[in-house]
């Protein structure tokens, strides 16, 4: 058994590389036409010494509006604040026991009732919506059929066989 010699074949770089497509002219520099909107542009000063540039006239100032009549100033009486009595300063409170803290944190009965009632109403409305739609939909269909008959229109057939019969009758 022979071990072959390691050979790396030459790669022709000019053949294997893909060609890059370079456009002849970039599309940004193409003259397409006159812009629809008049854009502001820069007009440099003409630097000829003999010619005097035109004078720039400042825009006219708006006439001053007459001062509005001011209402008379209202003078409020100044009230002196009474000195705070020393009895308003609260003494340091003792730490409360755990059962007392739990009792104070619980909501009152009216608060708990209000939250429970609104939760029950929301859940009931969410669960009953599909059932109500199943109950109301046939009633609405019957009312629509009666209204179409009263207007003299032919009601739309519901079943496949009824639709086929209607289509065949329309062919003639």
C-alpha cells in the first residue's frame, strides 16, 4: 500500500470570482425634471466691486395691539397663622402585634362586597356570552326571514340542496 503525495490544485481566481455589476451612472445624479415644490436655495453675493448690491428691506413690523384693560388688583387679607400647640406633636408609637397588623390590613365588609360583586358580574358576562349568542342567533334569523318576506324578497336558502335548486331555477 502506498501513501499518495499531498497535492493542492491551483485555483484560477479570474474565472471563479463572480462579476460585479457596476451601474453606468448613479440614479441620484440623473436630471429628472423640475421639482414640484419650490425649495429654498442659496444665492451667493456677486463680488463685483463696481456694482452695488441691492438693499435688503426688512419686513414691516406688525402694528402694536392696544393694551387690554387690566382688571383691578384684588388685595386679599393676610391671615396670621396661629402658633402650633405642643399637644399636636405625636409621641412615638409602640410596635403593634402581628394579629393587630393583620386585622388593620383586611378590607372592610363594604369594600370586599363591592370587589366580589364586580368580579362575579365580569366572570358571568364572559362565560355567558357564547350561550347568549347561541340563544339569540336563531331568533334574529327568524326575524330577518319574516322581514324579507314582508318586503317581497325571496329569503336566501340555507341548505346545500336548497341553494342548488335556486341556482338551477335561475338558469331557466
